[in-house]
């Protein structure tokens, strides 16, 4: 194998609704020392990936996979949205990485991509390529599936769609549990995968933690029943019935908002309803990326939770193997709890991928679908 075509989905960075399919040439004979060619096997796709695009400039997500024609480094105004997926090593110029190895990690919406391998270890390796403008080393890691306790060949669709999100849930729960006390924990966008995972961890570990906090989901009216049926929350309220928090929970409670929506109007209404009892606001995601009003962290005195920083902290404290083991055990419990609420859906080829992207961008994609996306 020498010449291949990398099929890539490019997105206009200023107008996210504009996409195009680009074919780029990759010649394996041109690979430099330590470079590795990855072929995308499959990836997941959800509102989380739209967040990557919506916050592409603000958080640096456009810097991971620069869109360029072959070796032309000129700025095209387009970018490639990151996804989480499985890939196979198709060519390698690194002595410790073999052709045929299967890995899991942060990939571009592309059929093939060249990385430069570094920090090689039994569990995996990292991309240290000069063109990769990374915001955290956590995003640069590729896990070897043969050494990953969280890998299950029969549940790849679940891992593609939930693993990166549940990783955020896993470390967010770890963070919140340290200082939750007896607060009422409010989770906006409660039907989102990351919120569900966080709620499940917080609720299911209350007894073992001897904790007295409560886990409350906030969601749209249409999603109330589904969120209740998940069993992940102590209680669920629709956005248009926030006043019921006072009558149901009482006026002496102290609240902490874990915000996954990034809807400034919602946070304003909540703050107005709860007044000074809303003691903490933590901004995590941006599922409502079309919201007219965005939250202002300074005015809210809010903190921004950056999951990779917490992952890095716990990996350094627990060790990488112990971290993966704890995560895998938590993930398996969650998957068993919500397995009946999601279904697998396959999308194959660039046309289908672009269609799924547009549906997710417009909010018309099925929220309970586990999207398994392939180029071939």
C-alpha cells in the first residue's frame, strides 16, 4: 500500500451548517520517523460533537485536526470536527507500534489520518505531531484495545457514544462529591448523555458516601417522562415549572447548578427563582448551542469545569491502570442501568455522515440513538 485517499468532512468555521467532502492524498512512502497512519473503523456522533464545533475557537477544538489540501498549510476557513472512535494502524514508522493494532481515541471526521506517535506505553500512545494544536494531553491519548479494561467488542456502539461523555461524568462526579455536602444538585439538560451519567454516579453512590445531597434533573417538558424513567435522578422538573422547586423542596435549601446547556436565559430564570440560595454554578457543556443568551461566567461567579484537567489529576494520583480500572467498573454499572433506553443506528458513507451531522446540528437527530458511523 502506498497511495490512499482520505475522505474528510470539512465544516465552515463561521457557518456550521456548511459542509463539504474533501479527498486528500496520503502516500505511505512519505511517512516520517514515528509517524503512523490510522484508518478510522467507526466513530460515534451526538450533540457533544456539535459542542466541539460551536466552541471550536473559544476552547481550541479546531486546532486538533487542521483542514488542509494535502500538504498545503493555507487557512481555508474550514475545520474538521473531532470525534471519538476506533481506528486501525494501517502503516507505521514507529518501532513499537505495529500494523493491525486497534486503538480508541480522538479522531477527525476523516477516513484516514497521520499522527506522530510518542509517549508509547503498554496501554497506548499519544499524538505529538507538530501540526496538532492540543488543549490537553488527555485528548492526545490513543488506548490500545487489547490492553483496555473498558473495551468490549460486543458493545462498540455504546463505547463510541458514551465513553468520552461518561469519562466527563466520571470525573465530574468525583469533583462534585468532594464538596456537595447537603446541597440540592441541579443538572440542566438532564436528558443529555453526560448529565445522565453524572446523575447516576451521584445518586447511586449516596449511601456508600453517607451523603445527604439530592440529585435533581431539569429538562424540557417533552423529555420529563424519559428522564424520570432513567432512574438516574431523585426528581425531575421541566424548565417551565422551576417555581415548583420552592414548594417541593423548601425555601431553606442551598442549590448548586451543574449546567450542561449553556443557556443564559435558563440560568437567569433559575437565579431569579432561587435568589441567593443558588450558591454555586458550574459550567460544563453547551447542548443548547443555539441559545440567544450565553451564560457570563464572571457575572454568575461561575466556574468552568474542564474534564481533561481532572482526568490528568486523577491519573497522576491513582496511576493510569488504576484510573482505567475504576472507570471501566463504573461504566459497566451505568451501561447495565440504561441499556433499555437506547438503540444502535448505523450510518455509512460520506453522504450519510453529512446528513447525520446536519440533523444533529438542527436538533432533529434522535437523542436516544447510539450512532455507529463508518466511511465504508
